[in-house]
C-alpha cells in the first residue's frame, strides 16, 4: 500500500520531467498554481487539464496509482459540492470549478513530488528563500519545515489506511458520525505524538 502512495514519494524514472532542474520545476509549480487560481473559463480549465495529463504521461506516472491516491481527496471534493448545493444551489457551476481547481493543484503536487527527490525540493526551497536573509529569516529552517511537511503527508495516509482497516475489522460503520469522529481523533492524536517525538529528537540534537 505504501508503495502506491505518490505524494511525497519520489520514483526514479528516465523521463524528461525527471531530468529538469528542481528549481525550474518548483518555479513552474508556483506559476501554474497562480494561473489556476485566476482561471475563470471552461476553456482555460480544459487546456490546463490537458497540459497536466500530458506532463503526467511524460513523467511515467501510473494512472492507476494516480487515481488511487486521489481518492484520499474525494471526501473534500464531495464536501465542497455539498456546501454549494446547500448554501448556493444557483452557483453550483462555481462549486464544480472549485473542485476542478483543487483537483489540478493536487495533480501538480503529485507530479512534482513524483519526479523530484525530497533533498532536491529542500535545496530548491532554500535557494528561493535566500532573499529572506535580509529580514533575518533562515532559509534552511523554511526548507526543513517544508521537507518535514512533505514527509508527513504519506505517513498520514498510511496511518489512516491502517486505522480504517483496523476499524473495519471490528465492524465499524463509517456512515455513523461517531465512528468517523473516532477515526479523526485517533489519527490526529497519532500525528501529534509523531510531531512531538520529532521535535524532541531535533531539540536533543541542538537543532536551531
């Protein structure tokens, strides 16, 4: 199961996307993300979707694994649509575009993490954060925080799947709000404990 997780998991492949300088990929990711936020027409969404599909194919990403990972966000997609149906039923088109926009952003993050090593992402973040030195901000700290966040995402998905399977084995019904709440509480407790252990480990090694 862990091998099928794309986000935060680099896969070595001989593709054109893998060979691009990580700093260029990070800059393109930011620029495309900004463009996605300002898009307002179906034509622009279709063109951007086609472009991302093309990049995904060139990078050698498995379609099966892609949609297998995307299912972790289906709840968010459905929640957005439901909120529009309840509070703004006459603006459901905006809700569809919001889901589409979020889908494109997640897709780009999948491609970026799939084709770029964590160490290269950290180095790229540190490179672009250098101007912040003038304001007393340490670029290395920003890069490390991003690296930790990226590594936590797949760990969270793995923990969620293990917890879900354990509860299903105990006949849990996820249509029951109390069972959903239990999953969320246990998962958050586990992630907070992991974060606390990591903070203690960094502090014991005198990380500043």
